[in-house]
């Protein structure tokens, strides 16, 4: 497998909240995934999108209960916790796609990638935002490749479980690793 010239690399949520080991959402695998993400971005050049999870303001929905369970994250989207990590700064010249949802497959993403895009997904966390994006994209008819070693889960067991679930969606979701795409 090699990089499809028509594919878009979607780097999901490379933010401090997921990178910081002191954060309740910090992934111990973030730094390793970020190194691979940088390699992938170099091969996709101008076809890279970076997303950012931002808290929703609508507490009347189930997000209200969510923020009660995770009060540390109940902050404005401008809080440094939600900023991109420095290593994500040079991945693309395109604007960041900010979404108040786990899944990043959205009208904003489709406005750039077009209908039924080919997406290569990586980022954090495998067991939340990556799987939410992959399943929604596949369900909508996108061609999805998940680069599993360029994803960081909350734990190894949770990462493995999410990868297992996504493997059930072949051929709409294909799993691969960085070396298979870029050597």
C-alpha cells in the first residue's frame, strides 16, 4: 500500500489535553503517534487537515452530563488545554477544523475534501474521536484508511479494542501502519 494521491490526511485532535501526561485525557502513546503523523503529513503535503475538539456550549444535551463527569474540561475553547501541540503547527497551512463533537466527519471537512472522499485518519484518541470519525465517514460512503500506529489510545487495551471494532468494517475501513504507507 502506498499513499493515494487523492487521499486527504486527517489529523484528529493533536491537542495539549491529549498530549499532557497530567491530563485525565492524556495518552501515554501521544508522542510516538505524533512522530508518525509528521511523517505522514510530509507525504500528503497540501492534502492535510487538522481537527480540534472544542467543548460545546449546549449543556441542555447529553454534553451537560458529560461535562459534569469531566469538569476539568468544562472550559472555554480558547483555554490553552485545547490548543494544538507545537508539533502540529506545521502540518498544514489550512485552517483547523474545530468541532464540538467526537467525530470530525462533518460539513466543514466535506467542504474541503468533497463528496465520498478518500480519508487517511490518524490522531487521538483511537477509542473516542478516531473511531467516531471513521465510523461516521464509512457510513456516509467515504473511503477510510486508519493508520493504527499513528493513533494514540487512552490505554493500549482501549486502542486495541477500537482497532478491532474498526476492522469489522472492511472494505469501507482499511487498517494499515505508517511503514506500509510511507516506508
